[in-house]
């Protein structure tokens, strides 16, 4: 955090340290005596949920601003997709076959990070969920290029840790899925979606909904693996049923290679947010 404070008031960090160096008495041992902002048990109370939501929004926002992050390239994708050299460990043959997208994700992240380095790693910074599979490939590709990348991890009931390719100073951890999703999209210049499961589908459809409803500007929205996505989602059936409009099918593009994705992003014309929803 920044040390150049402008306030003449004594800072909270100093008082937190001072409050630890007091006589050991029943009064100072009481939970009531702890400074509210330094009391973890107090901060975890149900009534403090609004404060925790605010803290999870603020901490990554401030730290990314201090690192100069201005725009990001979002990479969503499955945690279970192995790198090709490990595809023999895949649970299904389909997962083994999808390992090609680990390499495409890694190459895409490398190419975009080469461009990011031209801005001093301020623009087009790769951001992933920080975990294994496609997420690991994205952070790994950024490291291949000698650049930085962001990992937005979340605490899960089973063991979860950041992959080893996330830039340590940009490795964040979340309790709230909703705030994590906000940080994925707040600086997004492009969104890429690789094959994945429930989590990937959730992230993809939430981002598409924001763009469809005009709550977010249109950005390049690229689905890697046409065959996978057309098998998993019957896009045309949604349009035929009238539950989405034909124009909604233009909100995204299918790609199969890293270079194809980079070319589309570089040549994507700016488009403002929608002012109405076609078909309504």
C-alpha cells in the first residue's frame, strides 16, 4: 500500500501496532477492546457482510490501480483441461482431446502479453481465475512473454491455490463470486471463453447478458472451439424460439486458434453499449 499519506491524523496501522503493546489485563484481553478494523472475528459477523463486500471490491481495485493496470484481456475456461503432455491423465477422452486448447490459451496469452509489454504492462493484461487448466495456460503464456498477469482466485471447499504463473503482486483471493466477476469485467477490453464446465458457462452467460442488455459496452467476445460450443449450446434454437434475437448471435465470434483471436481483437471496431434490446 502507498506510504505517502497526506492526512495529518495518526494512521490506522500505527494505532494497530500500538494497541498490541499494552499491559495484559482482563480488559485488554476482552474482544470488546480490539480495534474494530483489526478484529477478524468482528469482521466475519453476518451483520458485516456489506463491509466485506466493499473491502473485496476495494482491495484489488486499489492494488491494480497502484500497479498501473488500465485494461485487461479476460480468459475464462475449464480448470480440468490438461496440458497436452499430461492428457493421458484426463478423466475422459473428450478432456484429453480438449488439451489442444491449453496450448492455444497459452499461445494467445503470450501474443497478447507481447502487445501489453509495449505499454509497460498497463494495457491488455491477461486476467484469469488463477487456477489450473486453461487458467494456468493463460498465466503461463504471459510469463512466457516476460510480462505480468492477474489471477482472481476464490476460496472453495476443496483445496485451491493460485497457479505458479500468476504475477505474485497481482494474485488475489475472493470470498464473493459476485465481486470476483465484477473485477473480471471492470477493465475488460476483450473476453475469451475456452471450453469448460459450469463455472465457465456461468461466467460466459453473465458477461453476454450484460452486453445483450446494454449494461456493458460491446467488446470482442470470442469463443474458442466452435465444435465444442455448438455441441454444448444450441444457439440457433434459442434464436428460433425467440428467447434471444438473431442480432444476439452477433455479440460473439467463434475462433479456433490464438492468432485468429488476436487478429479479431486488433481489428474489432469500437461499439457502444446497446440502448435497446432487439426483439423486445
